[in-house]
């Protein structure tokens, strides 16, 4: 079976794992296990290890203390679909092209991060609870098993345009309930199968997508009252987006409660991260596992007068955590430079001693995790929002952020050192600093054009084979705008 055939087959049914390569050969594979955890909608500044005052993340903080924390890690997009496409391909959103859910699907010509591990003989598995991770969008490539952990829409309601993902009933239903337990349960089933083989030298790559931090903000007890036990108001956190009374003009006490509920979701998710870490430790695999914690995007909690995400490129939506943990192999510490979503894949491949991908536009951070000085200046981080009527691009350095609105052709500049909350946007002028920033933006534009011209395949229209419909259950997600959720 060729790699391409194997990748396509991986979408259809879960397969049994053996001690060897995925094509059925007897070749033994050696290397570290990799567990990549993506916590949906987790903004970096609400974690203790990133300076938050509440005790939202004791387990994540402990993992960070033993690993490498990247202080200025920036996502490619303020919403799930393009951000995960960038995570898996290591190219920016306008290059991979999956910037809107309708009529787009990631090209199979890309060798994704899971495919790189699969082709190296790793057993690969993914577990997701957010609808934009559905294989209809092309993100199941490279997984031997790819498990949708929450059913929101019936298979027969799927359609080839992916319009199902934007219907209001699906949007609302996908945000109700608790999903972390379900994701963890499917991870544990896989891990109990994989752990004995991993101990004998048959490594695995696992992607775990945890959804509960995403609104609605309805954490289970005791996390629902943990950070605001005295609240007696009416706000519950349910229907966060659709409830018009939840807005920046609401009573300050109610806004504080919304933030407390969001923090409760983080603390609840922190517990689940701890379970995964404890599974690895109990099986004696922690020291031979690269454990990565990150997010796809953040969310606004009235910071700039709005709520949710997929609406702006302010820091609350694009500044996300990145923590790399590998006992004895990474040097614990913090890296203050700018890093990007597209850097995660190259980093994991180098740490696992696997070849890089020719289409990657990211750079490896493996040297930094080993305590080496960063090679050269950090490239700027590019974030894009090309959806729901928006056409925004930001270019962010450690000191500055330029935001370009392609519709109005307006540039805004933020001095992130003097104005870290981005309260005072400035216009670029004819001074030396402005000219330098515009020159940097031009360089980024040229790099993106080159990436588009050199990409291995065009954006594909989605198709949902009957086998996928039968074997994988779908979720709904959100858009943004007057009638859309984020």
C-alpha cells in the first residue's frame, strides 16, 4: 500500500495496530512517542505559567516548569479550521487555502504532520470534539484512526459543500454539554492498546483536541463555582454567543462571572491534561514521550468591546500557549522570542529525528528546546482572518504589530511594548519606523505569494464518501457575524 493510499484509507475506518509500519511490514520503529494536545479557545494569558493570577492551571503549570514555555506564541488564525490546517501543514492560512468552511477542503497533496509520522511507521490516532476537525475538511489525513467524540448532526445531514457546519441548530448544539470526558475516554482506549507496544519500541503519534474551554462556558461542578462562589446573578454562561444580554455593556459583576466561568473551564480541562500525563507516567512512557500543549486560538472576553473569536486579530484572539515537555531531552526554561503555529510541526519532526517536509514554511524550535541560542532573528508571525466578510492580516514581531484590512486598505500599527493592551492604534506615517514596518509587511506579502505559487495542490472542494458518513460522526461549529457563532 502506498503512502497516499494509506492516507486516504485512514479516513474510512479505525484499523488495528501491529508492531511495525502501517503498511503491514515487520520493520520495527524506534523513536519517541508524541502526544499533541490542542486546547480549543485557550488564550495564553489565562494560564498561571503565563502570569495569570488565578490558579486555573496547576497541572499545565507543572508541565511547563519541567519543559520549555514559549512566551510569544502566535496562531495563524483566530478560529479553529484554518489554525489546525496550519498546525498540520506548517504553512500560513492563505497558502493552505482552507480559510472558510464552505466548499473548501485541505488538499491531499500536502504531507501533513500526522502523515509524516505515519509514513515513518508510527501508529497515529486523533481524537476531536470540535466540528471543524471533521475529515470532511481534510484534517483526518495521516491518522490510522480519527475519532469524532461527540455527535451533533446525523450522517445523513452531511452535505458535500460542508454547509451543514454553519446551520444554527448545529452551531448551538455543538457548544452544549461536557466533552472532555468523552475525548479522554477514547484516548484511554487507544492508549491502553498502544502503551505495551510503545514500551517495546513501537511509538505512536496522538493528537488530542479538548473542546470544553470553547464557549458555552458551563464547566461541571466544582469548577462552575470555583472562581466565583458568591455570585448570585442570572448569568449562567449558556448560549454565550446567542444571548444578546451578554455584552460589553452589561453589569461589571456579571462580566466578572463570565470570566470566572471561562477560567473554570480551563481548570476542568487542566484536570484532563493531568490524566493524560498520569497515563504516560504510569506506563513508564513519560520520559520517552514528547508532550506538547498548545491551542488553536484565544477568545475575547470584552477586551475590546466584543466577545468570542473569529472577529479580530487582537492579542486575546491570537496569542496562544506553547509548551514542549520531554524529560531529560529538553532543557527547562522560557523562550521570550516570537514563535508561530507553523513552527510546531518542524519542531516535532526534528525532535523525533524525522525528515522535514519540503512544503513547510515553518522553522524548527528544537534547538531552543535543547537550550541552544536561537539561530538568527525570529521571523514575524502572520495571522489572517479571511472569512465571514473579513480580510485581515497581521504581522507581529516582539515589539510591533501591523494589521492590514485588505477591504479598506487601512494599516494600523500597535506598539506592543508601550501599549500591550492594544488600546491606541496608530497610523503608519513617513517616519523611519513606519517605513521599516511597511517594508517588513512587503517581505511577508512576497513570501506568502511564493508559498501560494509553490504549494503542492490547490484547495479542494469537500466530498464526503459514504464510508466516512457511516464511520465518523459529525459536529457543528460556528462562524461569526450577526447570524453566526464563532
